C-alpha cells in the first residue's frame, strides 16, 4: 500500500530543512562571536591615513640593521637575542607585553633582564597557549618594535 504525498508532508520537509539551516547558522554565529577578539583598528579610514607613516617607521627600523630572535625557554619565559651586523647590542633596554590573540586572557607585562651580551630573558613565564609578544628594544635614541607569535 502506498501513501499519498500531502501538503502536511511538504510542510514537515520545509520546516525540517529550514530548522536545520537556522540551527547551523545560529551555532556558527555563536562560535564566531565567542572567538573574535575585537576589531583590528577602530577606524579604518584613520588607519589608512597613517599607513604611509607606518611604512616609513618600518623602513627606519630596517635601516638600523638589528637582527632579533625571540623564542621561549623550557620554563615558558620569552628570550630575546639582539645583534647588529653579528655584534651583540650591549646597552639595549627591552620591555614587552604578551597578549592573547583572542583577548580571552589578560595581558602579561614582561620585564626583560640581560643574561648575556645581547641576550635578554623575561622574568615572567607565559601561561600555556599561544601568545602575541610585543617587544620594544631601545638603545640610545634608536628603537625597534616587533611582534612575535609564541606558543
């Protein structure tokens, strides 16, 4: 015996289809909102006006000739090596802050101490996970800023 296809069957199919679509969209929107750390810039027009200045700063920073290597030691403390043409920077002052890329954890201020010529280690360990470490290196009137991804 065959059953006839009625309007109720079609209604149930449409309701089920759109119910699945709405449920998936709601889930995806919730996940996107929970994992988005915020805006990259508050005002993209103002940021575009400053772009050439940022490029000029990057060129000046590159002209310093400083080479940097930022890593993490076994105790999860950031370590920085700074050289200029293969010679360690002796009188550099290093400061920084570690930020969680999604903004879920509070920022971790970093205090770097010199452990050897051109070698600096943070006194604060980083919690487990991925961190964006923002570092400022100054020597006299020269300054270099870098952002590294550490895990």
